[in-house]
C-alpha cells in the first residue's frame, strides 16, 4: 500500500485542502503571509491542528512500511517528531503569540504534506 492508498477505516488525506489552510498563514517560501482582514487566528490554528492530527497517523503507517535504515523513513519520523513538539507547545508572547504559533504549525504541516507526496512516489 502506498502513502496515498487508504484502508477502509480512514478518510482520504486531502493535501490541497491542507495546503489552502497553510497558505493563509505562510507563503510558499514559508515566510509570514499577510492575513486577510477579520481572520480568526484561533479557528485557523485549530484547523491546522486538525489537519496535523489527520496526516500524522497516515505518515506513521507509511513510514512503518519502509526499511528501518531508509533515509526517507528517518526524515519523515523526524518531521513527525517536530510536529508533535509543536502541537504540545502553547502560544507564547515571547515567540510572537498566537499568530506565530499558528504559522509554526502551518510550516510543519507543509513539511509533512511534502513528505506524504514523496512517500507516495516510492
């Protein structure tokens, strides 16, 4: 089973929707995007957190099918670990507050989307 194939117990991963959510927060080069007026950062943050919650288990399953010494496996597991760290963190005024936290989550979601696409090619 490739990374894009789903078993019957999981919903399909929609990378386009995930990337649309991240595009509101960060540009293609991962720099801060100008937020649309009246943007609810809390809703955006929860949306990105939800996408991460859906994507991480799919990547863990795909990585488990790779050889233990595989560079691709190591990279995806390292990125998943980074995502878990960001998910367990809280927004901090010291690091830019709620919007910066949402952008950090968006960047790691973008990275996981890229890993998902690469694993689908293997």
